[in-house]
C-alpha cells in the first residue's frame, strides 16, 4: 500500500501541504478533489519523489520514498505517473514512444519491447496508430498514448494528475473509459480530478483537499452526494 503520514511541503515561505495523512491499498482507486492551488498535484509529485517534503513520511510497499538511500528510479518503475500534458516524443512514432522505456529502463530487446508496446496500445484502443506520430493524433488519443506508455513499465500504482483538464469536452469520455478499464482490472490509482461524476463512479474513496489539508475523506458516493464537512459542501455546490 501507499502510506502518507503527516506530510508537509513548502515552496519557500508558502506551505502547500499541511500535515496530510492518506492510505491507498492495492487495487484501490482514490480520487482527490479540490480547488486550484489546494495542493492536490503537489501531493502526487511528493508520492513520486519529484518533489521533496519537509516533514512526515511517504511509504510505498514498505519503501520510504524520501529516504536518501532509496533508489527513486527503481521505485518509479512501481509508481507510474500520467501528467496533464501528455509529454510524448514528437520525433518518435507511437510504437517507438511506448517501447522506449522498456528498452532503456528495463533493458528489453527491441523485438520484446515492441511486442509489449503493441499489447498496451491495443489495450487503450490505439492498435491502428502504431506507425503515426503523436502530432497526427487528437488530444484524447495522445493522452491514451501517455497511459499506454506508463502501463508498459508494469507499475503497481498509477498517479493521474488531472489528465482530462487539457482536453476538449468531446475527448474526455474516451480517456475516462480507459481508466474505467484499468479500474476493472484491479489497477491501484490516485486520481487528481475535476470530473466529479467520474470520481463518484470509479473511486473507492474521495478526498477533498483545501489549502493543503484533507478536510474530508470517505466512500466516493458519500463524499460527493452527502458530504459532512462544510468546506466540502461549499466546494461541491460550486462545481456540481
């Protein structure tokens, strides 16, 4: 599991996370909701070790992410991350984009890496895009490419940072369908999202964050439909 205990994170004098506690079990989907600047994305970056923390502990399957002895490159093979922007390599084909990390990081041969890439591209519905370049694809297709690229590393957990926020509304559905598929297959996910209907439908738990504090956490339907915390109620009244 992922265990987050009393985590504080500051950028200079600005404290962004103020003592966050959260646990995510294997096979569990947790959605994090909240307004802009509340610390949601920063929390994901701290879990992945992209950002350091000032206080507290983040443990992934018994490994302390921020221990100086931790091999972050090895740990990140277990924690896949998909960002708001798809960050594909424009000079590589779709197949080459997905096969690159298995070759470079996992040391797989070209043939094996290509077969692995084809498998994951088929999985996200891009089996007709092997030889095209990312710039020739829609935003929704490029985001599914980013998911396939992450899945090719066979992660135990996936961190998803508002991956539909840069998409036109008509493209959001195809990406959310891919996440539903991963959920049904038992993938553990932490999703920072502003898609409340998706959070309610797909998540086991929803956490509402405001000003670096988890103000409310509970079963997805309960938090979205019947929140207890007044701050959660105010936030949801604005976005629903």
